[in-house]
C-alpha cells in the first residue's frame, strides 16, 4: 500500500515585546529580553506537546474505551479541524461528542445496540439513521461502530467483530510485532503513524478517501473506567424533536 501523507496542524507563535525598566542599560535590557523570550519559547512548546499516554499493561479484557482526540479533514471545500470525546461500550454502544468553539457540545454521535442518532443538544433535535450513514457525517466516509472501535484499538482480529458485515472486506499489513499498521477497503485506506507504547492502540492514524484525507490523533485514553449510569440513556428521544438530515445540516450551518 502506498504511504499516506498526514497533514499536520499549523501552529503560529505570538510575538512577545518586553519592556525595559527605567534606567536599565542596553545590555541589561538585552539579557532580560532574551531570558523572557527563551522562557516563552520553552513554555509554549511544553504546553503544546501532547502529554504522554500509558496503557501498559493492557487488561485481559476490554469492555470500555474512553478518551479525547483531534480530527483534521481536508476535502474540496477546505480543511476542517475539531476535537471530540469518545466513549465505547463494547461491542455495540458508542458515543462521540464533538466540541464547538467554546468547548460546548456542537453535536453528538450516539449508537445504541444497532440504533444510531445524530444529536444537536443545544437545539434539542436529533436525526436517526443507519449506523454507517451517521458516522459518515462525522468522518466523511462510511464506517460501522466496530470499524470505528478497531481503528483506535487495532484489534481487528476479534472473531466476534471480524464476522460482522463489512469487516471481512478489509486487507491489512502488520509490523514485526504483529500490530496492524495499515488497512484498505476498496477506496478507503488508513495508516497508523504512531502507536501508544507497545500496544496495538493507535496514537495517530491518517486516512485517505476519494473525497477527503485526514488524521485522528488520540490526546487521552482510558480503559474499563466506570461510567455514569445515564451515559447511554435514550431519554433524549422523548424530549428532543426528530428532524431530517437536511434540517439538521441547516441548523449546523447557522451555528457556524
């Protein structure tokens, strides 16, 4: 499989203009200014670095995967960047909260035992559709929940998952440790650029599709952590209004 070029996020540094105290000579000013700039640069890059993630040792059984990640997608209409939280209750429940500009939930992907919803909490509306169609609105191409989980966990070899519709269409390549480093299904392919320690979990993977390219970077992740009893509650179906996708899309466009 040809290597996929990951697109990196662009970062812009701000300028720091130190002010010299009254009576300070030129040499004093230069030394103080230089020390401030050095401290700024060190602080900037230390804050921008993603904190280390540890999953070792992996539990013998994984029931829940929870964490945060960033997503970059580039297509004909430009580049979109977002951050999201994810919670997967294996094997058939998933929740993805995509953050808005001020950290609030812009929209939510909610999958519950085969039922899939695209929710806009701020508007109290939702659209119910097929699992693959719902995830398509998030990733830009169709995936089922099992495939979404496997992209993160790297555990494509589970018998209960491999038997599901669509998973048998994938072709994979492995590294010397037996971890899956790339995969292809028809016109969709992905490549794992880095793993979390020696585990099969992806830290950064890139993907390529005829309509888009992009990357997902895991910022934090936890396994088998207790969750709130209402984490997968469907009470919103009773309280929110059902909408068509066209209506949901119009609401999101106005939100921007």
